[in-house]
């Protein structure tokens, strides 16, 4: 079946509007900025996939850019989870710093190696890319470690956090993370997924994460409106 861009365009529109709404309102910048950045990164991938699947002559370079774009999702997720800790987490802070360092390295490497993501093939609502197997294994390991870190930090926040508002925000991040990770895994186990298509399918399921991030941002705004002095003091 031919590729249909409508889902990607609708998803990107929702994510961009939610991010703009959050960035232009009250709330702690330390929470609002990483959550909004995740939304914009998700939207960026959707837009790039539409351009890639439109038959652009620059599809090879756009494929590289798409993978550079999503490379920053795990470190941003870890950073957000670390900032939702009710007490400063040295482990979370250093883990986020390590993920950002790796993301920078992978981004430079992907941008300088066109063969990492090439020959895109678009079907239905997702794209499939060709990869260098050994390189993609390293990239996938980095990606899954980041997602696992985001989930585990969120679980920690929910279970032992002493700030009820931050625990509530952490629940949104945790549920949203599991809502796209678990269906992605189930899809890959139950249905025959073309080689190289998994990352694209995950980004489509990440609409569920975007919905919970939008709720997280809404709850943060409500708290900021209810207690403006407290929010200003916390940054």
C-alpha cells in the first residue's frame, strides 16, 4: 500500500501546538522546556518522514537528519525524568549528562556516514530504512538504555517522591512512556515488521507519549496558576 502522510501531519500539528502552548504560558521552565522539546522532536521526525516519503531527491540526507533528530529523544526523556525528582538525583543528573554526550557523538557519526540510514521505502504510515547492521546495533542499544532509564527514573519518582505534584507529573511521563514502548514491542513480536522500520513505528506510537506529555504540561500550568509564588521560587 502507498504511504499516507495524513497521520504524520496530524500528529506533528498536535505536538507543535502543544509545545507552543506550553512554552508561552506559566510553569517551571526546568519542566516545561524539556517536555516541550520532546514534543518538538517528535513532530520534527513526523515532518521529516513526510518529506522523505514524498519522493524528495534529498531523501538520503533527510533520512540522516531524521535519525539525528530522534537521537535526542532518550536524553531529553531522561533529563525530564531527572527534573521530576522531588529531591535532586545525582544519579539521574549524571545519567542524563552521559546520554547527552552519547547523543552528540551519535549525531556527528550519523551525519558523517550516509550509509547509516539510506534507501527509505515508505508503506502505509511508516518508513523503512537500510542500515549498517553493526552500527545500528550500537545505536539501538543506546536508544533502549535511554528509554529504560527514563522509565526507571519515573518509577522511582512515583514510588518514593515526597512531592505529590511531581509524583503526579512523573506518572504522566511513566504512563506515556509505557503507552508507546509496549505497543511498539508487541507490534514487532506479533506482526512481521520490515527490517529497519521499527524506529518509524515507534515514533508513530509516540503520539500516546505526546498526549501524556500534553497532560503533564497542563497539570504543571494549573499548579503554576494556583501557586504562582511557589513556581517562581522553584524556577
